[in-house]
């Protein structure tokens, strides 16, 4: 009986941490907040980004899309018209990442949490050659072992990717600084 209580307490603690990790970030429903964070945290001006209003992403309507690349770092903001579309887009990434973990093609640390219309995956590790991952503007089949650092987030109708591929220590610091600026969980 005592062992059962310990197991139940462990399960409850894991679920609580999973949900708490998911609750640590707010929805960024104004693109100017993302533009300001790019400028303040990593020195990327709005005119150095690709951005568009009222476009289609993966067959779904998006009110606003921002994409910026800085060396090995990628920053993406998509505000979908519907919450379900944002969550479906996140689920595509989440399923790929989960499969990579199950196949033991990822080594390193990561955390993942989803609840309702909110989810996050943070990662700091290496993906093995041959693995595939869905990312905006970067659907990747890795042809060599690749370091990846950052996170993918969804909250209501907003989907955000912030990551570095084979980035330097300085690149990873920029990712951390940007995530801190917008108040999102870091790897």
C-alpha cells in the first residue's frame, strides 16, 4: 500500500510539473511584441525580417507571420486565425519530435508539455543523421548529426519557434536572451 502511494504521488508530481511547464508563458497576440523582442534581445530590426499579413500557412489562414534568420538561429511567429489551426501546426512538430525520441535519434535534454490549446517543447541536444523534423521554412531531414537548441511553443492561436541549428555558444546565448525577453521557457 505504501508503494502504491509513492507511485501515485510520483505520477501526480510529474503531471503537475508538466502542466506547470506549459503554464509558464503568455500568448503574444500582438506582432509588435515579437518585433520588439527581436530588436531588443538579438538586434534584428523589423526590416530585416520576412513578414506578411493575411497569408496561408500549411493550408490554414494566418493573420500575421514573421520569420527571421540570424546565422544559425531561426525566429518564427505565426498568429493563426483559429486556435485549432495553431494547435494542429504544433502537433505536427510535436509528433515528429516524439518519434525522434522514441527512435532514440535525439540525445540530450528536453521537456515537453501540452494542455488544451497550449504546448511547448524545449530541447538542447543532438539529432542523429536520417531523422526528420517539421519546422517552419525548414522541414528537415538531417543528413548528418546535428545540434539543436531552443523551443517550439503554441498558446491559443499563436505558434512560435525559436531555435539554433549547429549554433555556437554565442548563438545559444542569443536564443536564451530572446526567450527571456518574451518570457518563454528556455532549454
